[in-house]
């Protein structure tokens, strides 16, 4: 694994296998931190082999949906152990994202304030995304000193992140959530579906889209979207918020 990771220039490697018996297929996948050989995540995918291409797509989608939150969680732990002086601008923004993500459900604003101090590079799209997320959680938890100003600043930060990286689905999700905080349901129901289009395997985005459809869009679409999010990433660390 170390040799493979070194050759590819990656930190994580997926090891997988497929077995077929009696008209059924079982695929297993394991995510390994190649440097130390540590096990991060593993999952099994079972199903009938009636349509091998459909089964292949389901397995692939399941692995992709599961990997993103697992790698992000492992990277957050790694970055929290690093000193800011050891990181460049992007590394500091990554550390800020990890600090903010770890404390996003806390009413204590200290993690968000710490993230803001790290995400200080105006040329870094991730730094702007961190500031947008920070504004959202301040508004969500009621820790904003000025609610309207915080939401407006968050929308501006999301816009800056998108301008620097139009493919950043996280930034589009933050834009959609902050639009709802600003009571602009129409803008939210544009940004969140676009975030889902950019990353259709993002279970968190799909769950928020389902909630916002239920509240502000088409309620008949809302619950199925949230149920799809729960199926898409059953071991997602953010799963409790979707329930």
C-alpha cells in the first residue's frame, strides 16, 4: 500500500474485491491510510446480478458517497494535530474547515472564531467557504452578534468561494442554506439543486435539499430526498442531522 500511494502521490488507498455466487454479487471496499497502514473505513455491498451494469453503478455510487465524509473526517483529525506555522495558506484553510466542522453543532462559538482566524487568505476559495459555513452556523445556533450582517457576510463569502472555484459544491450548499436564512427561498432552491448536481453523491447536500423542499418548495419531493440521503451514505458522520 505504501508503494502504491507513493507512486500515485496519494495519502489514502481503496482496496476492494468482488465475489459472485448463485446469481448474487458481493463487493467489499476498504479505505486505508497508506502511510501508516491504518484502517479508516470498510463496507459491503450485496445484490442480485440481474443487471451487472446497474449493480456496478450502485456499488460505485455507494463507495463514492461513503468515501468523501470518511476521508474528510480522517483529514480533519490529521490537520488538527498540525501547527498553523507548518501549513501554507491552503493548509491553514483546510485546518480551519476541520476545526469549524468538528465544532459545527456546538453552541459555543469558540471553534468558529478559531476557524475564522485560520481562514484569512482572500485568494483562497476554501478560506471563503469556511467563512460562509461559519456564518451559517453562527446564524443557525444564534451566536451571531448581528444576525442580518452575519448572513449577508456569509452570502458574500459563499459568492467569493464560488467565483474562485465554480465547481465547489460545498460553497454552493452554503450559499443555498444562507439564502434560506436570508428568507430568499427562490435563491436557495436554485443553489442547493446546483450543489447536488455538482456532487450527486453528497448525502448532506441531498438531506438539506429535502428539508428545504419540504419547507419552501414542493413537500412531496422533500421526504423522498431525505430518505435517499440516508440510503446513499448510511455511515456518514453527519447522518444524525438528516434524521
